[in-house]
C-alpha cells in the first residue's frame, strides 16, 4: 500500500477499496489553459523556409532589445502549403500574461525594416472580437475640456515678460512690468530638486528630480511630460523644442522587474549616461555612453565634461557628436540612425559647431514648403545644414578649419592655420559670419597672441578675413542680427594665474564691417576690469560686466548707435568712425555671478547665486540705461532666469510699418500711463478726504459726549464762550509721482 501523508486518514468504503477524494482535493493543481500569454504578430516578412532560422533569430533579438526575453523556440510561424512561403504573421508564446502585455506595449507599431511594421494583438482577442455583439450602442459623448495653451503668456494685454526665481526650495514665476503690474504668476514649494530651465522658445519649464525630468506648461503650469532618467544633472533642449538630451553621472541600470516600454530604458541601454528623448511622445530614442576622454585623462585625472555633449542642427533634423581625435557622428531625427550609416572620419578633430539658421533661411524654407512651392524654383532656395570643425597641428600637417555641408558631406571651404595652440568657433546668430578665434604661439613658444579668422558665409567661395591682435582674447561676442562684434583682451601678467582678490586689467574693443569690405576697429576702451560681454537680443545695446571678482563688480551700459535710429546702421557720410558709441550708465551689483537680458532687450537681470558664494545673494533688474528698477536680497537665493520668446510671426514689412508708426502706437501707451497716474492721484485725494471726514466726525462725537457729561455734572456749558474754531481743508494735487520699490 502506498504511504499515507501525515495527518490524513484514509477512508474505506463498503467494497474494501480506498477513497482518495480528499487527498486529490487537497493537492489539486490548477493548470492555466488560457492563451493570455500568446500574442499574434502581424506584418512579418513573407519568406521561404531557407530564411526561417535567420528571420526568427532577428525577431527574437529585436524583442530582447525592448526587454522582452524570447527565443526562436517560442515562435510559431504558419505556412502556405500551396506556395511554400510564410503567411506574414506568427505566434509568440511568452512565460506569463504580464510578459505578453509588455511585449504589446514595447513592440506594437515597431518598424522592423523599411517595408515591414509589426502590429501585435493577444491571441484571445481573436475569439473575443469574433464573438462580439455587433449591436450598435451609441457612445456617450464626453464633455470637451480644452487643454491650456502652452503659449498663453504671449497674449498678456500688457505685453509683459516673465522670469523665474529659485530660492531655498521655492520656485516662483513672476510677471515683469511697471510696479503696479509686477506680480507673482505662479509659485510652488519644492518644485525642483536641482534647478529649473526654460525651453529655447519659452514654451515649457523643465524641473529636475531624483526620478528624472518633468516638463510643465500653460497658465496653470500643469504637468506636460516626464522622462524616467534617474539622477539627471544636465539637460539640453533642441532649438525647435522637439527633443531633449539628459545626462546623469550615474550610468543607467535596468533592475529586475523595472517598467519596460518605449518611455523607459531597456537592457541594451545599461551603462550609458546620455539619453535622447522625444518631447511630444516622451519616448526614449537612443542612449550613448560618455566618451572616456570626457571623464578623465589616462592618469585618472578628472576632466570637466564638455556640454552640450550632443549638438543640434538649427532645424532639429540632425544631432551630432564628436569623438575627439577620430570622427564626427551625425544622427538623423527622429530615428536616431547614423546618417549614411557611417561617421565622418576626421583624424585629430577637436570640436565642431552647427551653423545657426537665420531669418533669410527660415523665409526660404517657408517658401519651399508652401503650397505650390515644390517646383524647381523652390528647390533652388533649399539650403543644406552646415557645420564647422577644426583639427590641430600634427607632425608636418598644419591646423585646419573646415566648413562641411550635410547631408551631402561636401567640403565647402577649408583654411590652414600655423603655430596654433587653441581654436574657438563663434557663429553669428543669423549664420552670416563664422569667427575662429585662434590662439597662436611665437616660434619660441614663450608667449601667446590671438588672430580672428572671419568667414563670410553668405558670399561666394566663403572669403576669409584676418584680424590680427597682439593680446590674448578672453571673451568674444557677435552682435545679434548685426555686423559688429566685441572682444575682451588683456596682456596682464596675472592672466591665467589670477587668485582671490586679484582683478585682471582688460581692454574692450568694438569692430564693425565697413560697407561690406573689412572689419574695422570702431572704438577701444582701455584700462577696464570687464571680463564679460552681453549683447541685447535686439542688438545695439551691450553691457560690460566684471564677474567672478571679490573686489570689483561693475556694470557698464553702452549704446553703439546713440546718434542713429537704426540698429546697426552704417556710418553717415562725414560722421566720425565710432562716434555713435556712448556710455549710458554705470552700475554695481556686489558679488555678481550671472547676468541675462530679457527677450525684449529693454531690461537686464543680474543675480548673485548661493551656488557660487554666500555674500548678499539675490537679484536685481535694470533698464537698458543702467537704472536700477528692482533689487531683492534673499538668503539661499539660487537662480534667476528670463522666459524666452518665440520668433515673431510678423513679416519684415509688418515690422517695418510698426517702426514707422511707432509714435502712434506709443501714444496709446502714454495715455494708459497718464490714466493710471490720474487714478492713483484720485485715490490718494479720496483717501485724504476720507481721513479728514473721519477726523471731523470724531471731533463732533467728542463734543456731544462732553456736553452730555457737563450737563450731568451741572456745569455751565462753555461752548458759547469758546471762540469759533475753523478747520481749513488743504487739498494737494499731485503733478507727478515716481515710485521706487526697495525690498530688504
């Protein structure tokens, strides 16, 4: 007899046979006979049996890349016996229904190759839909709830700009305008764990958290998108706000049981630190490892990582990355596939920069994409993207700067350079000029001087002009939308070895293109301490600042067209060269760490961040003449950031008409200001009259009470003996009122 489990007593029926019913019930195992773990994959290439093994291996590999582990043995492919070929779909058996759910989320709509796309359903859906009740039931119409407009702030009736402040753990969005119009639009404690960043066109605000990055938008600042990249430290938007790059110092780790899908890293992303995301869908497009040379040298010394590590073309079509000394890899969007399936091999390449897209390029692109603009005339105006890169001197090879177009990869222009120590590439924001700042050494290599190699990109054959300088250039900046640039140069012996309390003596120089011929010195400002140049986004005005010094923190506000109404206008006949440069004002912001113009170019924001030091942290706002409008001193103040504006939708002709009729438009604003001042005056007069009336009523009430008290005590009422008292009422009329806000 078989052994009986402990605690179980067998029962004997009348026929002396053993009944195992209770044992079977206790140890019964339910088998899952459903097909919830089976999926049907449609859109598979139709093949013969000679290609079966290779196809199944590739399909299993693609599923595994998305975190769905399968083998060719799990795949069943139906065949057409008449033709000897597959039917274009297959069955995949997974371990659990949860794995089937993951496979559908990760692979449905997957582009297997150029001609085939996967469409996935559960096997049980076939029966469910085959036996579905086809009786029509009218669906309930949900109430329409319009989404908030992401650019609603542009419709502000007062035309105000916004800026963000980050202090302690609190982030606030402010409206900037006249004192009566300045207010907090939105604030939220603990909104970010690290810092905040606006997108390039001001549409979205990014906040950084331990779990990843979140985007917010609209007047209520509702959540817009999230990206699961833990411990992000740096982020970078593409110019057209279509994509986002994030970097974390901690490599990506996909733990067992982690969420899978197009919005999350897969096992093939493990160990990478850079991630590229699609902002609209939230999908992870691709990840990259950090280049070893970005982390440290061969001896293990830490080297500051170059950021941005991935650089975008102006139209968001391409993103590129340099492998120092080897190649430049250009990727197409949104597939993130390598352009032409190979990198551009460039021996010794150090750095590169994409050419910005100017207004002329945008207008031509709009014409080419307009209805009826797809003919031969439209094709002529289409312009390829362009980038510039440089290579150093190697053996007998000179250093070289090269312009290359994409996607054709044709070399447009190259220039050899000699005795080169370092190069920096500076594009003018309209893509009209490229300045290569070349640090050269003498033959003895004991001293360094600087040359500016300026490429005229819009002219035939890309001519190059050389501006020779004797000193070292520490800062260079093009005027936006203009033909001028400014440099900070110095021959101070302490340059490069400055310590605490040491201020470097510098010279600031302005250059301008003289009637399309050569760049000529406009004016030089010697014996300065300024080390930073910031142009107004509209050009013309520029601020020179001394940053990073504990003893100097001056701000100089300059106008380069003081005698002209035209921004960047050419010199009039008989007018002295550089005579239009005028100092508008000098200011001081102690311990200055950051400064930034607002999008209109009328105001400058400066700040002293606790990230750099702990002395008088806070921010200030100045007008373009250097007059202080607002100053806020706050402990633990971290960040001040203007909200950018998108490119105007007005045509060139409409903008020209507005400038022409500017006085008519300004009259309406002057009337509004006068009405506001009048309302303030009327409110002040009414307030004073109310105080006088309250005073007179109080005196009358006191007289009545006094009279009643005297009558009760039987004293003679001396009111008749008192001389009649007259109260004169003075009414002040305010002619002009100036309000200054000082926040301590």
